[in-house]
C-alpha cells in the first residue's frame, strides 16, 4: 500500500488549475494582440513559424514537472511492514513461574530475575520462531499469544512479576494446559514448551498432562532454578522474610525430581540453571533440531521511498521543455541560460529536502541497531535527533516510544506513542502505536487510560486479538480493584454495626434475665455431677486425639 509521508506538500497541486487558467488567458491575449497589430492575415504570415501546438506541449511539460516536484516533496512510500515474510520456524510457548517463591535469593539477584534474563537471551536467538508467554502461580494466565513480534515478547517478559497473578502457589499442570490450548491443535509437531520454575507444587497431574501433550507432538523442556537446600523468601513490600501460619521462616526448595519427570514425559530435556549462556545455548540447540515449518508473519515498520523517481522526472521534464522551441526551424534560443538557471534553482531547493529525508533514515537505522544491542540510551538519543527536527516522523516517534519504555520512562513513552499515532495514516500501524501505549499504561497500573488506548486500537483494527485480551484483563483488574475498595470501605462500618448490635443484645439480656433463687445442693450430688463432667471431657479428648491421628493438618501454601 502506497502512502505519502508529507501530505501537506500535496496542497501545491492546487496551483495547477491556476496555471491552466493563466495558459488560456495568455492564448486569449495573443489573439487580441494579433487583431490590434493590423491585418490578421498579414500578421499570421509574419508569425507563421510560431507553433501553437508546441506552446501547448511546453505548458504541459512545465505543469507535469511542477506536479512531479510536489509528489517528490510529499515522498510517496510503501510500508515494508505490511509485506508478508516467510521463514522456517516453530511455535514456542514460555511458561514462567512468577510465584513468590521465585523471589528467593539463592540465585542472585532473585530466581525470577535470572529466569527473565535467560528467557530474554533465548528470545533473541529464536528469530524465526513464533513465541507466546504464559505466567503462572496459583493460577495460569496467557500473558501473550503466539506472535513473531519478539520486541513485544520481551516487553511482556520484563513486566512479569508476582503481582500479575493474584493467587499464590505453583500450578504447573494448569500452566501446561494453557500452553497447549495456545497451539494449533491440528498440527502434531513444530510445537515446544519451555517451563522455567522452582517446581514447588508436588502435583502428580503435571506429569500426566506432560504425557498427553507429548502424544500430541509437543516437546516440553524444563529449567530448574533455585537450590535443593533452599532459601527464605524476601517480601519485596516489607523487605522481611516470609513466615508460615506458625511463625516459622518459610524455606523454599528446588523440586528437581518433578521438573525432571515433566521433561522426561514431555520428550524434552531438563537443565539446572547455573549459567545463563550455557542454558540458552543448550535450549537453542535442542529447538534447532526440531522439525520446522514455514511461518508467515508481518515484518514491522520500515518504508521504501520513491521521492527520487519523481524528482528525476521533474528535472527531466524541465530539460525537455527547455529544448522544445515554440518556433519551427528556430535558431538556438537565447533563453537557454535563463532556463538552465531556473532548473538549477529548482534542484537547489528540492535536493536538500531529499538529502534531509535520507539523513533521517540513516539516523533511525543507527537507533534500530542500538536498540537490537539493548543500548536503549543510545537508541533514544538517535531517535530524538529525528523527532526534534521532524516531530511528524511517525517511525521515529514509534521507535522512540519503545526505547523510552525500555528505559522505564513510561510517561515519555506514552507521549511518543501518541505522537506516532497522530502522524500515522495507516490504520494498522496507528493501531499498533495505540496498543503499545496501552501496554505501557497497563504495566504502570494506569488502568482506565490503558482501557481507552486498547479500545481505540480495536476500533482501528478489530482483528487484534492481543489488544482484545489485554482489554479484558484490564477490565477485570479494574473490577477487582473496585470490589476491594468497596470491601475496605464497608468493613469498618460492618464491624462497628456488629459491635453495636452485640452490645444492645447483651444489655437487653441483662434487663430481661429474671432473678432466680440458687437451689441448694448436697455434697454427694455435687461429687456425682463433677465425676460426670470429667468423664464427658475425657471422652471428648479421646475423639479429638483419634481425628488428629487420622487426618494431620496440611498447612496452606501461599508462596
């Protein structure tokens, strides 16, 4: 699809009807002048070498050159991002444990940080594969469906924390099921799951699910992160160690046995995390040996410009017009130097614009190279060079938003995405900018604003499943927050009301209780009643002892 980058320059085409009017006025003036000079036949004989047809041709050449120059300034271009790119690859679902046990520091700085680092490097190596992300703790959630947009995958990965899953625990079976539902169930190969966890769930169902998925052609690789000796969990909010219900410090230990079993049942490999590069290299080698199929994806925003062709056409038409004479068999015209000067003047004004556009592309390219190397400060600097000079450059604004988000400058990133969306004319590209804006706002807990961004993105591209899923998740988060706020507001009132009702009942009971005369009891009756009470207490203790022996208490896991 072809689009003009600077539509404002197309307003110059409005001058063409004015030029046409001037042309016809000149023709009318010539006819009147001929009549004024004298005998019309004699005058025509004197100017018989003049060619009205050539005069018309010269006008058409000049007008066409002018229009071509306007098109060159507007810069016609086609987005390479909309081109289909075919590549051989597989589908990889990443199942990342984000339970609080992953905050243990037996792997520095934390298990979760190291897991995200390893997965980030692995994503860089899976250039031809589609990637999806599932995060899990007490429940499993699809964080990102399968996509070839690896930049978005790393963005989602960086935002994965225990806060994204409200229920704590470790449900590996549910995470595997969620991964399986994300694949194309009609295919019996080209699918792999990478599970990275400390394995603290002791769930026999996980091995059964792994076996079922292996029968469907899914290869499951597992990474154990942590230590068998275990480590305490540091609460990020209080910076204190987590304790169980009995006040004992919780020690979370790596459950290698379960992760090995899952990998074995899933026809994959198990690795104990020790070094990021080693883990990534082994996984990359294992995935590279899998059967691959052709994957068709849209590559992201890049443009091919065609302004130079219009500029060349404009210059060529002006040269031709200069060589075409209004007279038949005329001598070399004396006006050639003047027209050459005009030609050079036009080229002087148009070529700097073309050179500027080329310079901006080169700067953006440098920024893209820095971004790929994770040099986000340098990338931001390059993109800002372009946006400072040309704020309407949507590509630079879009890429600047990505770089700023990587530098945790969320407000500035949102502003850059807004600028990109304002200057983008293609609906699909504008939808992507608004979607990224929504992601930044959602990760920054600005839920109402992110809902608005997702809705705007869906209006432009109703087929965007990622935006739809994130919108549903944001709406659910808003609902949960509202319920929590209402509960917090209602609780003090309910407690106060209960206290008042209880006090009222006690007062009424005291007022209504009749005065009774205490009955007299003999010593013998008192001893018999005491024996009966002791026997009842003994029977009750025997029953409790039997229950405790048969059903020992199992502490609830919330990490």
